[in-house]
C-alpha cells in the first residue's frame, strides 16, 4: 500500500473526507498527523543527528547504575 500526503484547505476538508470515506478500510486509511507528533518527530530527528555526530554523552546501564548508587550513598546520611 502506498502513502500519499495531502495538504487540504479547511474549506474543502469535509468534502475530501466524505469522498475518502466511500472507500473500504482495507483500501484506504486516513492518517492524521497532529502538531504534537510533528514536534516530537522533529526533536527525535535532531537528537539522532546529535548522537550520530558524537555531540552527546551516552551512558551504559552499568554506568547509570553506578551514578545512581553514588548519589543515593551521598544523600543517605
């Protein structure tokens, strides 16, 4: 199945959706992208680029565990 992205004017959105609604669910699916999704996608792409460029520090599970244990010991008393 192919994916087609359309930018539709608010004036005709209802008409377009009514036309698309005539197709069966196995023939056509309307996928709506909301603003939160678009912002999250952009942020994730930026973070992935930072990782690929080596601009951020990453930690292994063992390193995080050691950091947390040290922090807990520091504030336990």
